[in-house]
C-alpha cells in the first residue's frame, strides 16, 4: 500500500447513509417525549418486586413475541462500518457498499419455513475502475458476513457490473472457496483485514 | 591527627561523620581558632598524592569546609585565592563542587567567573569521555555561572559561544541534556549570535527528533516530553535559525512515524510564534506547501489538527500589529496561495480533499480580523458562484458547510450580542454579503424538499450563525429567521425525521438568550395557537409544541407567562372529554418548567402554591365527592404527576407554610364538612381513596420535624396513624392506591418517626412477622407491609440487624417465602418518595450494612435449605446485589460466586437477568475471580443466550454482554479451551429473532474469534 491509488474520492455524509432510524415506521416516536421523561425520577420505573415476573405487563414481554427478520438494512449495518484499506473512511461513506445493492433471496420461497435457506448477494462498487484493492475489500466484506450471519445464509460477494476493469477475475477469486481460505492463511493480508474490521467492533458499545 | 587526615579516614566508611568533621573545621575557622591558610597548608601532603582518590577527597574536604562557612565569611582575596587554587586542580574530583559553592558567594566577581569558565573550557575538552555523574556536575557549574554571572560570560562574546557549544557537544544523557538545552537557550536568546547561527543550531538540532524513552522504573523523572519542549524552545529561540530550521523540519515531515510528524508540526508552531515576522514571512508559503499535505490527505486526525494549529500560529504571528488589508502585507502573501488552493478544491466539494477546506479557512479566519477579512474577500464570492451553479444538493450542502465554518470564525472574531469580541478597526467583511447570505440560507432551509434533512440542518445552522453574529442582521431579519424556525417546529411533517425539529428548537433556545422579546412576540403566540383546546384523538403533535415551549422558557418572565397560559389551557382542556394523555402532558410541561427555576427564591412561589397545589388538589377532591365534574385529573396517573409538582413546590415553601400543609395532608385543603379524610374511616369509595396519592406527595414535601395531621398533640401518636395505614394497606386491592399507602408507611417510619420510637415500631413489625409465619393463608399484602416498614427502618439503620434477621427467617417459610424473597429487592431500591431530596433518613452505610449482614446468613442457610426453597435465597440475594455498590460486592466474591452460578439455573427471568448483570460487573472488575469458574460460566451463559422461548430478550442480551467481557480480560490460556464451544455455540444465536440480540451475538463472537490473535502492532 505504498502509493495511494485514489487520493481524492467522493465522500458521502454519515447522516445521509441509510439507517434503520431513518426508514423507521415511527415506532420510536410513540413513546413519551424525551424532555418530560426527565421530570419523572428513574426510580418510578422500577417494577414492583412483589409482582411475579411473568405477569409484568410492560412492553418488553409483548415485544418478545414479535420476530425481527434479518433484512437488507441489517446486512448493510454489518458491512458499512468496515474501513477502506486506503483511507480512514468507511465503505459506507465511500459508497463502496450501498443498500440497494444488497439482495436477500430465499432459496425455496414456496416452503415458507421460519428460517429458510437464503442467498445473500452483495455487489460492491470500487471507487475507481482499476482499483487493485477491490479483491481485498470484497474479501473483507465476505469475512465479516461469514462471521456474523447464521449458517443458513449463502454469501455471494461480487463486483457490481461495469464498475471495475477486471471484475470478472475478481469475482472468480471471491467466489472460489479454496482461494478465499488460502488468502486467509496469509499473515499480511490477515493483518490488513483485521484493521479493516476493527471499526465494526467499536461502533456498538 | 589533622582534620583533613581524619576526614580522609572517615569519608570512605561514613560520609555523614566525615561531613561533621568538615563542619568542625568550618566552625573553628569561624571562631578564628584556625586560619584559612592553615587549613590549606594542612592539605599539603595529600593534595599531591599519587592516588587520584585521595587527591579528590582532599579537595572535597576543602570544598565541604567552604560550603559550611557563612556566606560573608570569606574575603574577596580569600575567594580569589581559593578560586585560583581550585581552578588549577579543576580536574581533581571535588574541585567542581567547591567552585559551585564559591561562585554562589556574594564576593565572587566577574573575573573569577571568567577564570572558572576558562578553566572549564581548557580542561574539559574531553568532557564526553568522562562518566555521566561528573559531566552532570560540570554542566551544573556551567549552568550556575550562566545564571549568576551571565554578563561576564556574555562579555566574552564569540569565545563563550564557541566554547560552550564545543564543551557540550556530543552529550547523550537525558539528565545532562536538560541542562545543556537550557544553557544553550540562554546563549541563543541573549548573545549576539549572527556569526554562529548554524553552529548553534546544529548543536541542538542534531537531537531532533527526540526518541528517548524513559526506562520502565524512570529513576530520573525526565520524560520525552520534557526533553522535546526544551529542545523546541532552543530551535525556536532565534530568527537566525530559520534558514536551517525550516528546510530541515519540512524534510522531517516526510517521516513515517506519526510521533515525529507531530513533533515537527509542534516545533513549526513554536518557531512561528517566536521568529520575527519578516523571517517567518519569507518561509510562510513554503511551509503551507508542505503542511497542507497533512490536512488535505488526512491520515490521522490528530496530525491534521496539529497541522491546522501550525497554520494558525503562522497566521497569528504574521498579522500581529497590522490592521492593514493591503495585499502586500506578510499575512496577505501567506493567505493568497491558501485561498487559491481552497477555492480550487471547492470546485469538487464532495471529494475527500475538499472536506478539510472549511477547517483550514476557519482556523485561519480565527487568527485575526485581518486574516478573516482577507479570507472572506477571497473566498465568499467564488463560493457564492459555485453554490449557484452546483448541480446537486450534495454539492450545495458541502459548500454550505464551509460557509458555516467561516461563520464560526466570524463569531470568534466579532462575537455575539452577548459575548463581544475585542474591537477591531476592520469592518466585518461579511457586511456586503449580508443580504445574499441571508437569502441563500433562508432559501436552502425553507425552499428545499422536506426530506433533504441533512441539507436543511446545515442551512439552519448557517442561518442561526448569521443571527448570532454581532451587529450583523437587523432585528426584523432575525425575526424572520425565528418565524422559519417556528414553522419547522410546528408545521413540518412529523414522520420520524425529527433531526431538523430538534435543531430548530435548539436554535430558538439559543436566540431566546439574546433576543427574548422576539421569542415572546413571535414564537410564543405561534406555539400557543398550535395547542388544541381538547385532547386530540390519536395524535401527539402537541408534545413537540409543549417541549419547545418548555425549553424556551429560560427567562423568568417568559416562564411566568408560560405557566399562566398553560394553566388556562389546562382548565379549558379539562372541560372537554378526551384522552388524559394531553392534560398529563400539560402538567408535565409545568413540572419541567418549574423544575428549571430556583423555587425557594422565586417571588411567585406563593402563587404557584395556591394555583397548582391548593387549586388543583381542590378540584380533585371536590370531584371525588361528586361536587365537581370528574375530569382527567382524577385518574391515578394524573394524580402522580400532580403529586410530583406538589412535592416540588412544597419543598420550597418556608417552615410556617409547610406546617400548615403538614396538618392538611389528609384533609387536602378541603373546607370542613365537605371531604372526609380517608384514614380512620370505613368503606371509602375508590375515587376518594385515590386522593391518598396526593397525601403521600404532600407528606414527602414537608420537613421531617413537621407534625402530620393525626399525629399532632391533640389527635394521637404516629404509631396510631401507622397502625391505621397498615389496616388500610392490608385491605387495599387497587395497585396504585396500595402502593401509595405502603409508601406512606415507609416514609413515616423513616422520616417522621422519632428515633426513640423506632424500637416500638420494630416490636410491632416483629408481631406482624410472627403473624405471617403462624397463619398459612395470609395475603401478599401483609408481606408488602412488612417489607415497606422494614425499608423505612433499614435505611435509617434503626434496629437493622434484628429487622434483617427476622426478614431472612421468612425465606424458609413455605407460604410466604417466595413473596418475601422478592421483597428483598425493595429494601434498597431507590424510591422517588423516600429520597434524600424529600428529607428521608438515608444513611450512607445502609447498603453496605444490609449486604454485610445478609450475605453470610444467606450463604449458610442456602446450604442447609430444602431444595424446594433454595431458590428463595437466590432471589433475595439478587434483590440485594442489584443495589449494592460494586466495591462492596467485590469483598465477598468467594461466597457470592457459587451462589450466583446456581442462580443462573433458576427459571425466574428477572433474577437471571440481574444475576448475569452482577456476573458481568464482577468479571469486568476482577477477572481473576471468575477464572476458576470459566467452564460453568461459559456453558450457563451460552444456555441463557440461546433459547428465546425460556429466556427473555434482556436475559439473552445480558448473557452475551457478559460472555463478551472475558476475551481480553481473562487470560487467553484460560479461555482457549472454550473458544470453539463459544464460537460454535453462538452460531445459533446469530439467528435470534431479535435484532438487538443478534447484534450483540455478532460482537461477542467476533471478540472470541479474534481473542488469541496477536494484536496488530
């Protein structure tokens, strides 16, 4: 990485990136306003210890029944904080990964079981068409998703059509399980990948 | 034996004693029992000894004697002789010490200083071959001469410059270098050095960059930072250094080490602050060309910051003393290439390198009014054109952001109406652009599609800054901005995206501080008009309006008006039917506004009391007996809000008023013969029983010394009232009313009961408890009464051991054991009524005491208990731990850990969640303690994280959090055997139905996967 390949890429503003809150169906706005919540001491919310837990009627037990399926936004949230190997910027803000380029397809849609086999396709858009780091970025996305998704997902990471000069070659590399496994044996590469994925861990806490 | 002989014999084995001998000699000199000549002569035979050690010790003896003499004892001649004597033998150890003492004497003159200095130069050309300690001594002598006899050395001119630089060159020890740097700095600043600039510069710059790292135990207390700053002072000491310093510094900026780069940038800043303006000016553009790379191609945030500081330092220095906006001044010449580069970058405003442009311009703009003027003149017109021609909102937003940053520096330079900045003769250069900027940001804010939130947020910021800028917008223009902000708060589609609304309210709050009249005249009426007169169905838009009003009422007269108008509106709303949420929100607003005021000092306190406390409570009471129509006020939830307001106001009242409130806690200000208080009465209707909620809050507000109704002299004792409340509580089945009566029991026991009566109340409690154990069918209510009363006693540490041991007995009871176990969660729980603010007796040690008393008993009884009641002990334990400070918990880990592990097997999800919480804290604070239990912890936590059917969301969530604590804290060798189990075990959790749990699982799994990998770098 001695020379920066694309020194001046276009950057998207963090607040413009797709997020769950923005798509929201207004769920959160129904709870009483934040300002006046401060007038009620927090101790007022401590449940009566004498009531057995099963009967507690607050919203958490009601919530427990609803299922929140893994959706495109969740996939996006998993991979957009990965940092670019060249810039201290995230793949999301560089528009390398984009919400519309994430596709979830149930493998057997007609069966309709609760946790169906699903194919996940992520198309990545390199910042410039001759970016030699596209493979590394693809690998990073792939590793992240394989660590973070349950086994019923088949992960397919590809370069978006028409965005890279050697897309086919890169796709072949990313799709080849053995080559991916071999790449992960490489210490230097692993170091680069770990650095890229570092950003994902800190975000949560 | 002469003194010197004795000295020589003793100094080896016992230096202290030897020093006494020297002191002896000094005393005898002082009392003239001996003379200086005799002393010097006595050295004769040793001073030429072949053994260097003996020679050194002999001279040392003389030095010690001189050191013990009073400062004015030696005559000038004597000093002269001694000085010459020591200089001749300067290479013998001890002479330097003697000279240091001599030069400190008042009669030591310039000539002698020069003699000494020359002797140093002459004899120590091989200084670096000598041991560190000796070098240090020599350098200290030099430093002494430098501070005491500076002019003498200065008069030597070139001789001393060359001499000193030669003497110290090649020094490597950090302790010595600290002195070298400070000596050299004096030369650099005070000597005429034009002919030796390069030599001097090289003598210090060869140490740059400092890479010293103190040894681990750091015996000298010198840090790299100490050395760096002394060295930096040297480099920045003289303008003559510029031709050498800047090229080399710029060269070193190419280093790959961020630390070196940071050092370089800080040194450049230091030079910029001290070098002369003309010198700095000839390098300023070169400096910009090198430094800009760090900012435009930012790799590390803090380096970019540092680079901005350097640029700013240059700009500050170059504009010193000038108010001229001429384009030929040093500052103008410095800024020209910068503004040109920035204007160029702004053509592609969304690119990475355009991002720092705003920061550069803003950092430089703050530097001085002149700099700001020049920047604005150069940047604003093209910025305006670019903005007009921009082919997308993304670009416009990026440009607006630059404008906002420029406005920030405008405010720093010209101030706001409330914070004036230092005056300058330079007119604010933004003035000619006023109309355009106002129009541009207004349009961006108000004429853009509603869903371009982030763009509009920036526009709003720009508009706000324009309003805040001192002496800029006209009042009517600010008024228009206020209207825009109002509109955003009130009219915008409230679907989810409330970022803009929040910003708008914040902007109005800012403006209310400088233009309260505009807020009063424009915002207030607009907001009030938006508040409906009856509860709207299915719509909570009023919340935003109320929130806005509440936050805007910072000024007293604003909040007075608001309180009055809200009360009127509440009146109107209560007359119409509808959801009680709206009147409750109005009450909450009143509560918030009052809570922001300093009530005890508020001149309107009395009227608040009459209108809000007495007035509203009256309405409730009259409605409860059917004399007034029922309203939303009579609902239990509304009563609790009203109660909080009442408590707050009453707490602020003076003692006299509180007394009268205390006597009406149950009659609730009702006229006699209308409302009959709830206590001491049978079959009271539910509506009237609800008023007990108000009684509780009145009681909470009055001081602890007040006599409550029914406990004053004529009416009976506190204990009689307590017994009556117990009767009411036992019979009560409506949860909120029951809870408020129980709280009264706790509050009275804790706050109003005199200390001497706690014993009686304890006896009463003991009877209640034995009653519980005898009968098998006693209601849960009795257990509640027992624990609330116990809470009152425990918090004030009254009869605490007896109370707790009685409560612990209950755990083994088959009928009430479970309820009692849960009751332990109540004892230490914070409570809004029994609180410090309400004057409750809460002793600091209560939590620790409860813990220390209960834990050993629980541990012991748990072991001996039947299987069926074992869980009771664990539930009680979790209730106590929930509120015990971590430090206290940590003291008893050995007892606690086995119990906690067993708690994880319970089904009760509250207890499980609390237990996992405790375990997380323990693992975080004291990872060693859990090492031995890793196997059972991992398997239990995995189980708790998995099965969504038996484990609640929070249990699963907490279990994952706890599991994630281990990697990095617990030794890898302990964790490794479980790595595969965890990584595989979490696969299933990655498919948890809840998003939050999955997220936690992903993080937890990543932590375990990466745990034994070597940390990068």
